[in-house]
C-alpha cells in the first residue's frame, strides 16, 4: 500500500490525529506564551535574573526531546503517561525562543526614544506597555513563530508517552517498517509547521513598525 | 495625583532653577568627573544657553534639571525645591525636553506624539485637541495635514518642529533643549533658529539650551554660560558675552569668525 492509498483509507484517523496534534500544540503554546512573555518583561533590565532565566530555558532546549518526555514520566502531578506530561514537555521546549526574543526585542528599543519617554514623565510601566512592547511586537511574534514551529515538530514524539497526535503514525510506521504509514504522520505535521510559519510570518511583517 | 506642580513664571523673583555646588561623576565609583562644583541660578523667563565643546558637561548639567541624572554632590533646585525630593514624574511632566535626535515615537502618529503628556495627564479629548492645534500652529505646521502622519513620513525639519510642539504641549514653564537644531541641514537650521527665537520671545518660558555653536547661542540666548571641563568659565548676557576678556571666550569668538569666513 502506498502513502496515498493509506491516507485515503485512513483519512478519518489522520484527521483525528491532526486535531489531537493541534490541540496539544495550541495548549502548550498558550501556556508557554503566558509564562514567557510576562517573565521576559519582568527580567528585561535585570541582567542577573535574565541570565538565570535564559540559562534555564537553554538547558531545557538542549535535553533531547525523547529523553525529556522520559524524565517527566515519574514526576508526580506534572508527569505520568498521557497528554498532561506531553504538554509540560512541550511548554519547556517552547519557552526559550519566546523568552529570548522578548528580552532582545524589549531591550533593543532605540535609546533615544526611551530617553524621550523617560524625560516626558512616563512611568516604567507606561514605557513598557506603550513604548517597548509596541515597538518590539514583531520581534515578540517572531519568537512565538519559531517556538510554534519547533513545538509542532516535537509534539510528534508525544505519541511515545501515549499523548496521541500525528506521532502515532510515525511510531507505528517505524515499527511496521512502512514508509506509507510514517508519511501519513510526517506529511501532515510538516504541512502544519509550514502553515503556522507562514501565518505567523505574515503577522510578524504586518506588525513591524516603521 | 499630587498637588505638587511647577507653578511657572511670575511666581517670585527667586530662581526657577538653581544649581548649588553641583558635582557629577560617571562610572561605578565616580571615577570619571564630569561636573565640578557648579553653582548657577536661572531666573524665570530667561533663555540660558550652555555653550561649550563636547565633553564640557553641558548635556549632563541639563539632565540634572529633570533628574534624568542625579548629582554626586550638591543639590539642584527647581522652583525652590531640591529635585531629589520632587515626585520625579510630576517634575518631568512640568519640563519640556527637546533633543537633537528628537525621539518621536515611531508607532504614534504626529497627533498622538504631540498630545502624549496631556493624555498622560488625563486631559479631556476636547482640551487635548484644542491644545494640539494650538501648538502645531506655534511651530508652523498644519494640524490637520500632519495629524495622521507617522514620524518616518516627515522631513528632518518637520520632525524637529513636532518635537518642539510635543515639548510645549502641556504648557510647561521650563523647556530643556539639547542641541535641538544640531542634526539639521544649515538652511533648515537657520530657518528654525529664527522661528524659534521669535516663538521663545512670545512664550516667555524659561529655556535652557545646549549648543556648541556661538552664533546659535548669540541668536537665541538672553544669557550665555560658557562651560569647559565641567566648570563654568564665563557667564554673561548675550550682548556683553563676545567682549568678555576671558581667553576661552575670545578663542570661541575667533574660531567662530573663521568658520563664518570659511563658509
């Protein structure tokens, strides 16, 4: 059976796996953004905290993804078998690009503009939300974009700990030594990554200032 | 909101800005002295030009007024109160600030840039709109034509005009200007200097302006303070300044004359 035949005959399953995959990625990204954006805003201008936070995020990124899923299984609350563990692992992976871009973007605002803002009597908070964030927004989106693409790829490994998603086909295909089955998972995952990259790339360009 | 605000002109004969024995050093342990024991009193309505070469400490002195910098020793008084004890936000909102590279917010259109301090001060929309039109006319720009433009759609001269309008928007009694016309081409600069001179006379604000250009100092200033290596070396009215005997003043006058002849 080739890839097309398999895809047609299993289309229901593939759609279900794609939805599962998207749900995993969406939840993980939502949490990652909710952590990394405010954290980035907090640590910018605090060099010590910034190097600690970025260092930690860096460490998570360097742990091989399969190993990270494995490490999490025995941990209470966060770990175990299934979706929750997968989401935790994906969040840990997604943090770094968002955090790094938030720091770079917010601290990269033209000092002349910041000086003017300060001299006009804007408070720290006003400078953050009315000047730094709007001027850095395309860089913030770029971080989310990188993160999303990585997460879509890494999420295929979630199948290894029973979280479902398109990885199910990939693992099954590897076990069956069937390219058709592997492709049934890999091709939709690649298409999702391309689509996310394109959409967020479009948003990034739209939000660019000046 | 605090009741503490800068009252402005006519409050009394006391200086509106005063430096008392102010020194400032940069670097972590004050390794680099920049200002050395400056004492200077500026009265309401004066246009004081801080003249000097780069590195003389002019910009540093200017930034001590709105507490962008804090003196290492000595005190700076605004309206008789040490800047250290001012609510810094209130202090800054009562002092207009214009810099060479303007620093307009690139994501705000001209109207939002100009009305920034009034909007921070929560003025009503009507009052903001009225003031916007007023200050734009003061700086010679059509409020309607320019309102929706972004800073990158303006020429250098227009940008500097908007910068001045923004500084004037909340009607602050004090205006600090750091090389405001320094980044402009000579023709635009001359136009703006002339217009600003007329504007300054009309507004009667206390203006402290930094420049290294004696001609600009003589045109705009009612009083010229010459600085060198962190000290005040001469302080005189614009009329009497060029005839002061100090060697540094004469050096300045002579060098300025050569540049005039050259050009």
